[in-house]
């Protein structure tokens, strides 16, 4: 008799325990904001039932009862849902708490699987059946999901979201400064702690003209390094006298408000960063220590990288590269074959942090800097050269984590 990988693939759909064999059942779950649709099929793909449930305690309870009628074993069950959005998290956690085998599936994989069907129907019911069929076909290759991994990833992405808000807010602050006191942008960095205190107190040329030199000196005393140390209260007042800035109490109020929001966001970012790093130290101390050994990488970016990749297995560097969406697209027609842009079909959050990591190692790590300069000398554009460095960095990371060794710039394979 052949094994499950040979001529009898259906053999893999039996679960054996204590001398008894049970036919596996597969449940696909399509998630919406206020409800979810579940479809249960057997190991031959035959439908058993298909129902909708509200996203509530009662809905979870009724779903749990539907999964185990008249004492049937839940160990013969495998459930799958798409890992998109955030609506799946409550149901996912509930099912895992009941001891069920729940797999999170990349929506792109389900979408491509659905294209194999000639049917063009797309409903919640049909999507749930498609997920169940995909699970039945690919259950053995899908990794098990862990709630802690999702929470770690949620921390990293919330930190990324706060960072994006800070960047946008800084641009708005510079825009308003360009209206009420444009010349001050040439005198100081508006986003140091002392500069923000100064601008919160005096948010326009008019405010500086009305300020006393003593009040300005008191705030400027907090500046101890950089260009700020060359500033004087008299220089600020003289600059305000010849400024082309617009006098507007309303714009001053807006600028003060944005500075207060920025300060709150910066405090939130610091708290979220500390929490992310601490969670990585608790959950993945070994990988964190290994990647921290790469010159140029900060503990924060390493933590974000690990949050996006922890809980997944990459047997080759190419699979890690593809997961990040940095693999090149291939075009082939007849005798012509070419490589296009990167696919961008992977984890976009991971892709963003990898770009930051590549830029960081180019600055301070001689090995990666040499790769970058070589590609630039060959005529590669900036982003293309950084992309090459990102590929090399991922290959190095994969090797370090596989062999559980710290980075060694003298290693021959680098």
C-alpha cells in the first residue's frame, strides 16, 4: 500500500488514536464585522452543514455546539480562517481556548485557490466552503497559529502606526510654521524637546515679538547640544521682526494643539517600543540576542522583524524573501524570459522594517556597505541597491538563526 503522498491521498484524512480511526472534518470560517459564516465538510469534500452565526457570546456558543453534535470528538476537527483585519481575533481566541486546531490562512492563498474554480459566485457561504476545501487540501502544510504570536505582531504594528502618525504630524507642524514663522525653520530643528517647548510657548513671529528676553532664555537654557546652542533670544526676536509670517491667533492655536498631540504620541511610541522589546525578550530571547549582534541593527527594529516572522518556519532564505514580498516577479513568454519588479505580495509591514534595517546596516556595517557601493558603481539606483542589501541581510539572518550563532564579520560565507 502506498503512503499518503502517493496514489491514495485520501489516506491522510484519517486521525488515529488509541487504536481507533476517525475521519477528519474541515471547517472553513468566513469572518465579517458582526457575524461569521462556517461551512463543515468531510474528508471527501462533501458538505455536512453551512450556517451563519452572530459575532457574540451566543453565536460562539451555538457554533461550538454545532461542531460537536452528540458527543463527536473535536480532535477530528480542523478549522481555518483568513488572517485578515482584526475581526477574527475574538473567535480565534475562543476556539483555541476550547482546544481546537485552528489554522490562520493567508487570504492571497485562498484567493488563488478560488480562481481554480470556474464558478464566479462570491458570497459569505461560498467563501466559507472555499476555505474549508483549501484547508482539506493543504492542512498538513499549514502551520499552527499561536495567540501570543498575534499579540506580538499587533504590538509591532501599533508601534508602526504611531510612528506613521508622528511623521504625518511633524509634516503638518512644519507646514503651519511655514505660514506663521517660516524663518525659524532655518534656525532650529523644531522637533527636539527644547524646540517643542519653545514653539508651544511662542507659536508665531507675533508671539516672539511680544516675548521677554528672560522668558526666551529660560526655555533656551534647556538646549545643550547641536545648532540650538548657538541660538540667542536676541537672534530669535530680530528674526521675528523681519519675518514674512502671517499673524493669526487661530493658526497659533492649531499649532499649539498639534505640538501637544505630538508630545503625547511620542510618549505613546516610547511606551509601545518598551513593551514590544520586553515581549521579544520574554518570548524570543535567543533570536533577539543573535540579531542584535549584527552591527547597525537596533533592538527596536530587530524586535519588529521578529514580531513579523516569529511562529513561522522558513526552510530556505528564498521563502523568507518571498514572505516579505521582496522576490522578483518572473515574466516568460515563448523563448523570452525576464525578471520584473519585486512582487510586493508578502508581508508589507515586514517589507517596510526590512528597508529600514538595510539602510541602517549600510551606514555602519562594512560588509553590507561594500555590497551597496558595489551595486551603485554598477549603475543601480538607490532603492535597487538597498534592495540587494535587504536580500543579503535576509540570507544572513536566515543562516544565523538556523545555526543559532551570532553575527561574525570574519565568517568566510559572508
